[in-house]
C-alpha cells in the first residue's frame, strides 16, 4: 500500500491537526491517544513516512523503539502504572486503523483493556494525564 500523505498522523506531524504532545524531536513524536483504551494511553510514531512496521527503515525502527521505552518509563512513573501494554498493529487485518506506523503504550492490565478506537475520551482528563507524563520526561 502506498503511503497516504493525508493520513491523520502525517497531518499531526506537519502541525495541520492538533495533538496533546508528550515528546517530540526531529525523528519521533509521542502524543496522547484521544480515543484511549485506558487512562494514559499514548502513541509513539516515527516521522518517517511508513504505513506498517515492515515499511519502516531499520534505523528509524530502532530509534523509535528507544523513544517508546523512554515514554513508557515516564508513563510508569507519572501514573504509578503496574503494567504497560505495548501494541503495534501492522496492516488492516491486524486492526491498524491509521495507515502510519505507530506504537500504543497503554498503562493497564491486558485483561482490563477497552476496545481499540471505540470512543472519544475526556479531553481535559487526557490533557491532565499528559502533563503528569511530560513532567517525567
């Protein structure tokens, strides 16, 4: 599948759409999921255009996972999380809903997760959680 420059994450990277950002550098962006499966659900995306993990160059994948770890540590400290589900869905058949490779960090027990992208979260609550996580970064 060809990369769609108009997908929602590409537009967030370009600043055309808002996001509750946690971390950003020249290669990666981490932000809160606005349709969270649990409180504190965050996304980490490479800025490299790639639809799935299999499309992402190895160097970008390696760097992105380093940021995933850094954000996960901040979530754990900020929210006193006892566990974090790391999820990466590659391809529509796997449940990927945005055609830009991304990693989900969900502070939760796998047995308590809500359904993926089921409903919009409370934006003020998400912003409050984001501030706690950013303070740990």
